[in-house]
């Protein structure tokens, strides 16, 4: 993990660039961690979320989940898993079942699809306006808060991620 990788992540678009404003994988990770912190979720899960998409700086960038299910094969998934395992090991992020991180990633995807993505997917889950997590994500996406690289580094320092 170094500043060059963080900078690269700030330039890789979510949703293959089909967004109504610039929106990077780095911002995706920062927003998720900020919401997780506000909701009092476990620090270990926050650390994992802060790093969970860094493989996209090495392996074909961001591919929206509906497209992954259609087009990505086992080699893709194995390469991502290998990268993630090595990164998490170097960062001393404990192996967890990933349930909390996967749930946050799904919530992020639902809200992003609603308010950031400019290309719509059929049969996508709707934004739940009664869900506190969805609302917290929505607020951060609608009103971005400053330099995403600085925000990521701030969260990394808080969580003990080594850069």
C-alpha cells in the first residue's frame, strides 16, 4: 500500500464511469467506512472495507456486480481473492466471515445505483428510505466532503492501516 495506489484508486471510476459525477472506488471505500464508523460497526470490518476494492487498482478496474455475474470467470475471482488475501495479511486485517463488509458493499451499491449511476440495471433493489444506512450513504453521496485522498488517509490513520 502506497500513495501511488491510493492516487490510482482515486482515478478509477465506479460503474465503469457511467456516473452522473466523478465517483471513484476510493470515494466508495471512504463513504462506506465513514458510515460504518457512524453506525458503530466493528473497527476490524471498517479496516477491511477501507481496503476491500484495492484489487481494482491491479485487476481490470471496477466491474459493476451485475456485469461480474455475467462476464467474469473463476480466474478473475481467484486473482481478486489472492490480491485481497495478500493485502489483508500485510495490513494485519484479521480474517473474518465478511458478512458485515458484504452487507455494507451491497447497501453502497443500491444507493449508488439510485443516486450516482447514470446507467440503470433492470431488477435492481430499490433504495430503502427507512433504512438508516441507506440514508447515511445517500447524504454523503449527494454532498461530497472534500479531497477523497485526504479522507481515505485520515480513515487509514484512524484504523491503523499502514501506508
